[in-house]
């Protein structure tokens, strides 16, 4: 999960939202494994920073773990069945991920039904016997002689059951046999795959700003500025580095698509830390002579890579000065960004005409940028994470990156847009945001049922119309808002989306299902996902900040939850429980009458300067009764025991 925009490896992570991350992961796994090639889902779990990533203890409450940091893994496992899952380096609540029995066996294998093997991150195993017991099947790199001998000794002395070892062997062999079934070294069409990479890159680019300068038309001279225009910045640094079959040069790709246009180039900046005013001056001179200026800006490796987190959201000092100077000289300035996570734009975004977020665009991204700038492709990507106004506004900032071997996930559930909603903090660009060269109208929003059972779910439908002049694609999003819940919930949560392609003037009806989990939350006391009967808003949206229509529906929960009331339960908790409310209501009426006499209450005005019954609501029932024990024939402890017997089915009446 993209917990903080400072995460050094964020360019590998999918989203700040668990639903979206899970859908993207499952789709990618399906695609790869359809060719007989296994995938490795990583890093399981709570691997959200580079700082002390080999040993940091991520302290996360159970509900946050279940609702934010595990659902993407869960969806990928259940929906796509990856061949392997890789454990993380870090600890989770005091235990290394490689030795975490609850995660690797209790949740992953037993609860989610994972049938593949669990592999360690490189060097993540500290105790091979403990990791085997926890459910880690394959140690990498390895095997180490010392670790092998430790396993042999543990089996021989009875410390490690041979059945546990056999289960890991079976899982490893199943994957070996499965991989053996796929014929290796099949020929493939390199150019066809390059074209596919270009199409994928184009789909993911996000148009953040456009004052009308894009798509480029009617221009004769374009100033292309920035080192990244000729040296494509298409992937992040570290172990994710790949050897491409070829790399598009954005400058050349633009020339190939617009041979009648004059293109001039200026380097603008270097990848180093030093400042070069002469490069800025050259770029400004070039920009003045052109009809439009295109500035290609890429985060250098010292700013963003595996192995270390970012310290800020800033571009380099040189890059910021370059953008501002060029924009002042040329009103039609377009910035093309290559980066893996949000960058600060406040200092310059008001000065430029357009911003295209091209991300880590892959080997064919240069061609995709050219197609987008010239209108051969209508940008349709939307943000998988919020772009904040300031670093200090971000959810995890007060707890980032931790220290003394520990990082506390103090923001809890409120990651990404969930946090900005809750705090009502303005952002630069909201989650799900993205512009297009055309416009879309949402209409005829309908739900399949106004009242429904949680197990049945509902389906939402709406008409989407392309009201502009360009063919385009719109990503329609569905969020859910719970009107009332026992535990705090985010203002809204993404629970569905779809991408629809439309010709100018065309209308299509989209359909998005919402199931049990769309309305449920994880209750740590029940240790399960629960629903509660009540009203929910279904929000049809173009982004988290652009809600187009709202429908209110009523959910009927089919769950029969066990009663959790005990001697320390508050009166409010008794009243929230249906069985508890039934047996306690007569007693509360008696307590209220006693309060009037004991505390001098008269028509709601409390002689003590307070509403006694309001105070009692968040007090354990036993404590409240002790305040009034003189009014009862039975001792309060016996009274509560009798009440608990009723709600737990152990007695008839009190």
C-alpha cells in the first residue's frame, strides 16, 4: 500500500486504496499466469517503507491490518491464485514476517485458501525452523548448509514435526511441476510486444492540467526541453530493474509523428545535484522562439529509488527554476513528468498551461507520450493515489518513518483519500482524478434494489455519454458511505469501478456489482467482517472529489453475531446490542427515576450541574448500578450476572 508518498519503492506499489490495488494485482496475475508463467505476490505484509525495512517493527492494530494492508493480497490470492507469495523483511507487531504463523498459515493458507508456496525475500529468514513452523516453504537465497542442518536436527529431536516439512516440500514440488509444463524459449514477436507496451503506457498516463494547449495542433516550432526527452526515464531503480528489448526516445517519437514541425532541443538540467543557470538560460531562449515549450522532467535516482525513502516531494532546485523560467518566457508551456510517486507542484503549476503525468512509463512510453501530446491517444488514466498540496498534510507524516526499530501506523484506517475526507484537507489532485480531451455526462443512475440483504448485494447502473468532440474513455467510480456504524468508518470507500470507451455523442450503460464486502467492515472483537442493518449512500463519481450522483439504500444484515457483553460493558454497549437493549431498557427507566431522587434532577435539569444519565451511558453498567445500589434489593454484581445470563441464554428472567 502507498501509505506515504515518501516511500522509496512507491513506484512498485499500486495504490493507496486496497480495493483498487487488489483489482489491479489480480488482473496482472491473471495475464501473466495465462501464459504459464508463475507470479510472486509481494511483500507480505505491511512493507511500506525503505527505512530499516530489514528489521523495522510495523505496529498496526488488527482492524487497520485487515481493512487496509491485507485486502489487496486477499483479493489477489482468492481471485487470481498466484503461484507464490513472498514474505516481507519487516516485523508485524513484534514478529518477523518470515516467522509470522498467523499471517503465513492462519490467514494466507487456511483462511484465504492459498495453494502455492511461500518464499522469503532475499535474506529475510532469521530462524529456518521457526519460519517452517510459521508456513514459509522456500528460503531464498539458499539453501544454507547451517539452516539445512538446523532443520534436520529439529526433525530428529522432535522439535519440528515431519508433517510440516513434508507440506512445504509438497508445495514446492507442485510449483516445479507446474512450471515444467510450460514450454520454454518460445519465439515471440518483439515489435508486437513493444506496441502492446506502448498501448499500456498510454492507458495509464494522467492529464492533470490542460488550459487548451493539448492536443498540439497548428504549431510549427516546438521547443523540447529536459534531459528526459532524449534519455527516457522509464523505470525505477533497484531489484525491479529490467533489461528492455528496446527503449523509445520521446524526442525521436515526436519527430516521427510530426515531420512537418520543427523540433529544437535544450538539455535544461542534469541528473546531478549541482545548479546550472546556463542551461536554464539556453532553455528560455529556445522557448521564446517556439510556438510551444515541452518540458520533460524526471526525478533523478538520488531522489527516488529502492533502498531509501524520499525526504521530500520536491523536484530538484534546478528543475523547479527551469519550469518557472520557461513558463514566464513561453505562455504555452507543457510539463511532462516521469516519476513514481507524487511530486510538489505548488510553486509552478499555476504558471504552466498543461501537465501530463506519465509516471514510470515502460520501454515504449516515449511513443505513448508523443501519441498523447498530438491527440492520437485521448488520455484516460486516473490517479491511483492522492496528490497532496503539502507533505505536512499527508496521513502518515507524524508517524513516519519511526525510530528505535519501530514504526506505528497511528493514522489507522485513514490512509490516502480516507484521511483527507476525514480531516477535510484540500488536496492538489484527488484520488481517481484525470482529465480528458473530451467530456462525459453521467445520467440515469439506478440501483437494483432500494432495500436488500447483505448476502444478495446490489448492482448499480448508469448511462455515460461522451458529450465532447473526441473519442475517449471514462473510468466510472463507485464509493460507499455508511450512515451509522458501531465503530468509526471512513467517509467513503471505493468499492467498484469500470472503464468505458465512447465515441463522440455515444451513450453506454455501465453496470457495477456491490457485494457483502462492499458494505462490511472488520470488527476486531468479533474477529470477522460484519455488516449492520442501516442506510448507505452509493456515490457515483468521476473521482473522489467529483461525486456526480447519490442514491441511498437500506441494507439488512443477515448475520447472527455472538453476544460480546460482559461485566465491563458500558450501558451504551448494552443498548447497541439487540439482546442487551431488550433486557436493560426496563432497568434504565428505573435508574432514571432513581437519578431524579438521588441527584436532585428535575425535568432534565440536574442539581449537580450535569446530566447524570448521560454520564452513565459510557460507564460500565456495574459501575452505574453501584452509584444507585441503595435503590435495589439485589446487589449490583448479582444484577449484572443475571442480565448477562439472559443475553447469553443461561437464565430466563431477572
